[in-house]
């Protein structure tokens, strides 16, 4: 089967605990040292098999790294792994999950080839918020509950608020509405993208 490595953790010498996002679940598995292995890094897309282990987590085997064309592009790989870390923190407690997440990550990896990675991550994040029913298209302030007129101040998880109510990122209302409709952040300039990306980094 195929999956994305969300997280690895070294245990005893060279053994690894590996957390994988597959199409249908978050898999926790164990890889023993000593066999001939391909490299395993968070963010990698792999083809793999699992071998049941009654006494512990299933064993990870037959790992084949399915590389991206941009994998040697340092900055892209750095941002990719940052995105994967955020996803791991967001999904790690789950077992079975909707195929949405695998497809989203797969699609994002493809878009990384030609597009600005931060823009890809922002678009993907918006899809996550919408899928999870957390995208606030009605602009009411999460603090005081009153309607917001004019521009919108966003905080972590893109919660909307009034500017005086909270310290956050102020964004043009029309642009934000456009972004929420199109799921494409093209309307924002690079400076705005940088700031929005910092919000995403606070946690999904
Ligand atoms: Zn308010």
C-alpha cells in the first residue's frame, strides 16, 4: 500500500517508530534495524507492506521510496516537512481517517513542483478547515460574538475577530471572501502570504 511518512522516532540503537498516513488510516509501525533499508524521512511518500507482530506494533517492510521531482530542492523540502509536522500534530491521535487527507497531501506534493509552496500549503489548509467544518465564512467575532463589519482579523485556526478584540492578522474582507470561495490564495500578495503562513504554523 502507499502512504506518507508523518513522523519517525528513533528507539533503541537504530530501530524506528514510524507513523504513516495511508488512504484510510494513521498507521503506527515499527522498523527493525539490521535489514537493508531505504532511507525513511518524514514527508516521504512510500510504498510499503506491514507484517503483523502480535507482541507489538506491526513491522514495516518492503519500503520503496516514491520520490517527488522536487525532492532535492532544499527550501521546498524544508517547507514540505514543516507542513507534514503540522499534519502529524493534527492527526496523530486518530485511527481510521477519511481518504480526503491522503488525497490532499498527494495533490499538494504534485503542486509543489510548479507552485509557490507556501501558497500550496495555504490552499490545502483552507480545504482542511472546510472539510472539518471549521471554516468560518460568516464573519462573527469568536471573542465577543458580534458581527464583523469591514476587514477581518484572523488568529490561529483562522478564527475571525474584530481588530480591537484580539491581536491578530488583519486582512481585507473582499480578498478573504475570494480566498474562501475559490480555495485559492492567488488574490493575496507575497507579503500577505508570508503573514498568513505564520498563522498556519501556529497549528492546524
Ligand atoms: Zn469582537
